[in-house]
């Protein structure tokens, strides 16, 4: 697999499943599967106000605050303070989740993966990294707050690459490295 570059400027803003905000899909598999049938989906969500998250049965989420002061979440009845940027938070997508913003708008980097079909890991890194790809896996790299390069491909803020081959990542700020493995 070659490196596919996905530009932030090319993403369409789409209303959330529950109508409470907007999301911009970065990548998903299979391509064009929609929110009901994806194996994995990576997006940026703009959260303007308090309210419930959409429920996604049989899906796990990894949420990382990329902009803003954060959120006070209630996930399945348990409070979870998410007030630090670039720290991935894992929780079930089918658990009732409610959000209270801690100081205005946030932008969340979201990874959702269907249980039993795909396993996902998210690492937020700075600097230089040799990115490995597990056999049969996919890696998605997203520049979160500054420029980055992946195997010579220049990335502006929120640009991404999707690859099935290892490569060299160099960041000027934070970048999310998402490793997706099928069948786990």
C-alpha cells in the first residue's frame, strides 16, 4: 500500500448522528460504509455545547481533545473529566454518554472501531518516529496542531496519511498515530 494523503481542506462538515454538532470524517473502512456499517472510522468533531453523544452499538471510541479546555463526561453513569489535550480516552460507544463543556467549544479527534472486526490504538507523539505497521494493519497519521511529514509527504494541521507500510514521521507539534488491526 502506498501513502494516501488526505487534506483537511477537502473534508465536508456533516451533522452528527444525533444532530447535536458537526463532524468531518478523515478516513473510514470500508470506504463509503456510513455510520452504521464501518469497521473503523476516524474524524474530527466540533462540539459547541453541552449534550448527549450519539450512541454507536458494538463500537468502542477513543477520543482525544485537540482544541479547547475539555469536557466533563458522564459515560455509562460514571463521571470522567477530560481536561487535558492530546491524551487519548477510551470508552464504549454504546454506553450512554453526556457532555458538559469546561469553557467553550472543543474539537475532538475521534477513533471509532467495531468490536470483533478491528482493534485500534492511538498514540499522540511529538518529534521523530519510525512508524511500524502490523501485518494486515493500517496506520493513519494526523497532524493535530502543527505541520508534520510522513515519508516526505508534507502535512498541514489536520491533514492525514493512510498507509499499510512503515514510514518515517517527523512532527513540529503533536500528531496522532492510529494503528488499526483487523479481526481483534
